[in-house]
């Protein structure tokens, strides 16, 4: 459901003045799509997909915590059971640092992919 809203919202955010300017300058349907609409909505789609990836990362950790017998959350559970809290905190830090690193990499890639998008 979140994916649908993430795809729907940028299409409504596109500035109608851009479309009117394209029509005024004589752009046809295909030209409007590839030169105005897609460059106008792709940065927002990319940003929303990045946010959804964060949600997916959270859901993955929760799902792994609930139903696996291996993996990092299983390691956290086992270490907590034996009161090795330094290992628990280290594993939690690994999860957080990995998620932050992926998000920062995707943000950097987005800035390179959409240089016309200011303030992101």
C-alpha cells in the first residue's frame, strides 16, 4: 500500500506551469513525457523509494527477530539470553550503521543522478 502512495504522490506534485511551458513551446506527447514529466517526478520517486527501503529494512529486522534460527537478530537473542550485553549492543550498532550507510550511499547517488534537484 505504501508503494502505491509513493508512486502516486509525485505525479500530483509536478508543477502545472512546467507542463504549460512545454505545451507553449510546442512539445508533443512523447517529448512532454521524456523532457518534462519524467525529470519532474523521478527525483521524488527516488526519494520515496529510499524511504520505503528504510521501512523494508525495519520490517526485515523485525521478521528475522520473530522467526529465524540464524542471522543477526538470532545472535542478538542468544547473546541477550546469556547476558552478553556488550555483544547485543555491538550487533544493534552494526544494524544501525549498515542502514545509515546504505541510506547515505543512496542519497549521494540520488544527488548525482538528479543534479537539477536543489536542496535535497
